[in-house]
C-alpha cells in the first residue's frame, strides 16, 4: 500500500501519467491560443460561419484545459502553466496570424491529429495504471473530437 498515491494508484505509474498529461496540457494550450487567433483574424466570405465555429471550439478547448489541469492535481502533481514551457514541449506549434479560413481549418485538423494521438497514448497508460478517471476523460474527448474531425474535413470537402 505504500507505493500508492492518495487515490489508490501506483505512484510510479501515476507519475508517468501526470507527465504525459502535462504534455497534453501544453498542446491544448497552444491549440487554444491558435484558435483564438483564428477567431480574431478570420476574414472573407465565410467570416460569420467560421468566426462562430472557432469561438465554439476555443470555449471547448478552454474547458478541457481546466479538466486536464485538475486531473493532474488529482493524481497528486502540479500542472505546468507557462506558455514558455508549453512552447518547449508542445508538438502543436504557434501559428502566425492566419486570416484565411481554409488555412485555419487545415491547422485545426492537424492539431486534432496530434491531440487525439496523445490521448490514445494516455488511454493505454491509464488502462495500465487502472486509472478509470483519466481513461474516461480521454475516451470522452476522443469520441467528441473524432466527430469534429469529420465535420471540419467535410467543410474542406476531403
């Protein structure tokens, strides 16, 4: 029992989960800020449509950022919170000012690909750790995001 954390998970395995969750948090945070920029800077024919979709997306990303940080805390660790730190470990890179809707949607799809991949890794780690809380969170995220990938891809007529 002495190798278990406060919620009954193996300490070593939960340390690995918290580290991976911090990487996911970094990716979500950069993704969030990119989508805010798309929302602010979008121009052109589809402005009204995309402006609203990007706002919906960044609001959802903000909720997930908070949930991931709280999950890290639940595991007994501290969530990272500096953008300079996020930039060092995030696979998603900051986008420069993007005003073209198709370019923004392509960037969003690429970001989802990275995020979903991270979440699948976390599913495997959390299953190995018997961490149902992280497992359920990642499973819920993946299901919703796969649908968003389909919708954004349909927008691009892929």
